[in-house]
């Protein structure tokens, strides 16, 4: 009897290790940027792209650089290049963008505490020409963005939350900044139910954008994320909606008196 129990335990341990290995391999493949993301992360004659200091920076070459920029926090475990198309789209319109990498890609507490916020501070300080920032993030990056606007409000002009159930642990209901939140009804991680439970933590004037048929993974250019729902719209359709809403928020921010450069500064 004792021998049988030992054999059963060994089988369960073996199966557990095998399942863990398969899950890790799946995640490594799933969270990797696809060809669109990798291609968009390469510099060209319109957008300069520099990777270093825990961030990817996209700056316009062809059009004048604006005084409004986008600081975007990656989702947990996601290759930051998965947001390169979004960053390039904004930079092509003249808006500098910094995509911040989460420490350890957000694993083992990498998205928590002050180090990840400091990465955002460092990115902003390295771009002194930008006076007004739209702070954004996807998934766990949305949680980081939510904490950031409370901890470091200087220079922050708007908040962009993408495919995230956050804010969940902080109360932003009294925030006077413009907030845009994108949700997808097929999102298996930031489900509509989870998002609804935290709605009271956002300002009443929050601009809500629901993408019918969209899921969690298609907010970036990477593979199918474990636990997600299956999308019913093409990736390009969902990405275009995200790009349009991001551009709208940046344009609206740039049009505000506080973020419009004076004639003397031009």
C-alpha cells in the first residue's frame, strides 16, 4: 500500500512539473511581440526608436515634436514591443512616446512598489521638451498608471486605461483629469463584470469606450494570453479603435490652454 501511494505521488509530481513547464513555454510564446510589433519597433525616416534604460522611446522625425507626450506602462509579462504600433502611431502625429518596461516584466512583484513608478519618472525627466503627459497602461500596466497619477501628478494631464479592471486598489473618483477607459466585452481577464465592480473608483466624467467582440490580448501585438476570451473582431479593428482613442486623447490634451505652448516658446 505504501509503495502504491509513493508511485501515485511521483505521478502527480511529474504531471505537475510537466504542466508547469508547458504553461511557462506557452507564456513565453504567447507574450512575445508578433511580427507587427517587432517591425514597428524599428526606426525609420519618420520615427526614431531608441531602446534603453528600461524603456522604448518613440520620437517623431518628420513632424515637429509637440509638448504633449504619452507615457505607457506595459502589461505584465508582455513584450513591450507589443505596444510599438500604438507608440509609432502617436509619434507619427508628433507626440513623443515612452513605453515603460515593468521590472522583471511584472513577475514576482515587479509591477508593485516604487521602482516601477521611478522608471516612469526617469522617462519623463529624459524628455524635458514634453510639459504635459498622458499616462496610460494596458492590463497590469493600467494599475501602475493609476498609482502613478496619484503619486506623481506633476505634468500629468490625462489618464488612459486599456483592458484593465483597475483602478481596483486606489480611488480615482475625485480625479479632475480627463480619463479614457477602453474595455472589450470578450476580455477574459479584465472581464466586464470585474470592470463594473470598480467603476465607482473612476471619475463620473470618465470617457468609456466598449469594443464589441474585442478581447484582452488584441489590445497589443502579441499572442493569445492564457485565460483570455476569443475575439470576434479582427486584431486590426480592435487596434485601430485603440489608436484612434489614444490619438483623440492626445489631441484633446494638446488643445488645452495649459498644454498649448506660448508664442514665446515656439
